[in-house]
């Protein structure tokens, strides 16, 4: 489910490494964020974006990847 998100980040120019992506998945497995779209967004942004100049690119990739998630 998250591989298309990783690909969208890379396509949008967010310099995210495989190690950072695996760390993000590990953080999800801890259960720190459950059923909370906003919390999920902030966890992903914190784990995957290392430079604030990439926030807009991240936001576009997130919106593209998880469009309609809040409605579920």
C-alpha cells in the first residue's frame, strides 16, 4: 500500500531514501498513529522529509497517494 506513496515522493522530487522509508514503516508498526489521518500525515512528513524546502512536494505526493483517505 505504501510503495506507490514512496514512488510518488521520489517522482515529486522529495529526496527520500529506502532507509527512511523503512524507518517510516517501522514507526507505523509501533502503533503510534491509529485511525488518525492528521497524525499519519505528520508522522510521514517527520520521517520522510529532512528539509523544509520539500514540504510542498511532500504535500502534493501525499494528496495524490491518499486522496479520499479521510472519507473512509
